[in-house]
């Protein structure tokens, strides 16, 4: 009985891992922009902008030099750029932000460092975010197959000229 229980538990976990690598977790790289329809968690250094239809989580040891545009953002690391959230931004005590924050609501823990302006606006329009993400994902899925890799670099005319 115990062996069957363990096999069932491991079997279920394996199935969940397979489901992670589908269309919904694809991150597309266009020049210095990272675009996704799902949540993104950063735990390293990144140079470029992030666009996400869900949450962007910048973990404590990580740094981003670029803007973040998402529904929600949780910042524990360093951000050198602006943050725009259509819902809320949560700034943890370990965060250092050099840039402006625009959101419907914000929560700042004591100890966080923010060098920039904070603007709370209840009427932030998310149509630009949705259009940018969905258009890029649709374009890529027409070209790609069902087994799309996690990170896809999209070539632009500027990249072609450099080669």
C-alpha cells in the first residue's frame, strides 16, 4: 500500500511538471523586451524590459535594469527603471528602486528604498499591456510548434541589419 501511495504521488508530480512547458509559460524576447502572458519570477541580473499579463516577482538577490509593466509586481531586489502595474505593487523591505512607480495601489514595507516618484491612479488602462503581450504571443505561436521552448528570441529587422 505504501509503495502504491508513493508511486501515485510521484506520478502526479511528474504530470504537473509536463504541463509547465506549454504555451502559457512562454517568454518571448524581442530586442531587450521580455514578454509573457504568465507570471515571471526573476532571481538573477537582467537588462531589458518585462511585460507580463500577470505578476512579476523580482526576488531579493536579483537586479533588473529596465522597466516592468504588469498587472501586479512584488519587488524584493533592485530595480533600475520604472514600474507600472495595472493593479498593485508590493515593495518589500529589501527592495531598492531607482525609478518611478505607477499603480492602482501600493504597499511599501519599512526599510525599502525608493528613489523616484510614486503615483497612485485608480484609472490605469491595461489595454496597451494586453495588446502588446497577446499580439507578440499570437505572432510567435503561428510560426512555432506546440513544443515551443521556454524562451524564444524573436528576430526583428534591426537584428537582421546587425548581422
